[in-house]
C-alpha cells in the first residue's frame, strides 16, 4: 500500500550546521539539517524528542547565529545510525523566513565557490551575491510576497 504524502511544502536537500536546544535545562546538541522546506526542516539527533515539543534551533551564519522556534512533528529512530530523525515545523512565519534567508546565504556561498572554480579566480561574496540576486531574486520574491 502506497503511503500518501502529507507535507504542504516541497523539501529541498540542505545540509547546514545547527544546534538544537530541547528545553531550557538541556545543553545545545550540535547536528546538521538533512533537508528543509518553507514550513520546517529535518535533522538528526542523538535524543528522542516527543512530538509537540517546542525546541530552539540555532543556525550559524558567518559571525551571526539565527535562533528560531520550532515544534517537533515527528521523531523516528533509525536502525543504521542509532539516532533519531526529527521533523519540525516552524512556530512562526518570521522563523520560517529567517531560515529561508540563511538557506539563501548558504546557496550564495556555494554559488561563489562554483563561480570561483569556473573562472579560475576568487569571486568575492559581494560579487556572487549580486549575480545571485540578479538571477534568482524574482523567484525568491514569488515565494513570499
């Protein structure tokens, strides 16, 4: 029997570092995203987290750290890694937008590396950002406005 897809948003492969804090008393756990969408993200954890739990996620970007709140939707133990795949939804539109901006910055950095390799010279983040905005800003604006 085929399982019906229940997600409202398309998920994109996205591997970024992040830290997760499950409660005010817990330590931050270092991990990485597995994928992300407009509504949430998936990451691996050493700990099981009950659905409905609100967590804090910290996403580093250069010298800044973006903090967002998310609610755990599901937690599933993996057999191979003996870890948990944790799926979360963002608590607010503002949190989702922060994550989308961070995602765009990581994509611009990847684009900068690619363009530097293609051209044989180091392309600055400013140059890469301008090219990225010229190419993709219309598509980005359609997602949110």
